[in-house]
């Protein structure tokens, strides 16, 4: 199951079948838009995203897709 988070031109998709809750996206994101909820990554404020793609690079399961990356 894929969960999409979007605002404006930015869309971040987290594949919950791949996400293991490692939390690397939470650690890597410089603007702290990720959090873990029930062991899965959630984007709490897409509007704050600076489109650096750190989340995509950091995810060991390749569970995150970003419209800018």
C-alpha cells in the first residue's frame, strides 16, 4: 500500500509494504517533516519540504518516492 502526501507541486509517496520503520528519513530530513507513526514513516508537513531528497537517499528499503528526485 502506498500513502501519498502532497501539497502544491510536491508529492512524497511512502510505500508501506516496503517501509520497515527504520527511521532513517526522520534522521536525514533537515527540516524534520517526517515522523514514525505505528512503525511507518509519515510526512507531517509537506509544505515545509525543501526538496533536498535526503529522505529518498537515506531510506534503506527504497520506500520513499519524491516528485523532485
